[in-house]
C-alpha cells in the first residue's frame, strides 16, 4: 500500500464520490463535459487532491480521489463543486436558464480500500499492531 504525507499525518484516504446536477438534468454533455473535466483537474491540482479515476456521465459525475484527511472530503467536494459551477455557468449561459444552481447540495461518498473489512478487523485486534504501523 502506498501512503502519502503532509507535515503532520501519514495517510491513505481514497474516496469514490458521485454528485449530480440539480434535478438530475442531463446537461453534462459535449463541450460542457470536456470543460468540466479540465476544471475538476485544475481545482484538484490547486487543493492537492489526487484524481485516480474520473467519469462524467450526462447526469452525474464519478470521481475516485485521494484527499488529505486534514483537508477533508466534505471541503474537497464543496471546493470542486463551487469552482466548477461558477466557471461553467459563466461560460455556458444555457446552464443558467433552466437551473437555479448547477449542482445539488448532496453527494454520495464511499471509502475505497485494498483490504477487506475482516483483514482490517484482524489487524486492529492483533496485540502486536504497533509493529505493523507505517513509519512516521
């Protein structure tokens, strides 16, 4: 397993996030879809979020990403959605006529990991857990 670090934390926090346009409208097509990909990549680079996978469907966005736990998944989601909504609504006026805002406030998030739950439980319950901890 590969770990990342900042000044205070060694981590591996990977998430699968899905969000939709308001009313689940199928507006993420063509030039809007392409520009959305660029904007997501720009914002993620700026806030130091690593994109592992990205898929833009006509009515929702899938991102698999790694987020610093001190920044947090909620702040990452709000940053990406706020930035992309503002930019896309300025560039594509058709997004302002039928939608009061581009994105819904809600989103789906699930952690993504390599180890099955029972392996993690055994790791935590093991009396010699500290011997297997990553070096800080």
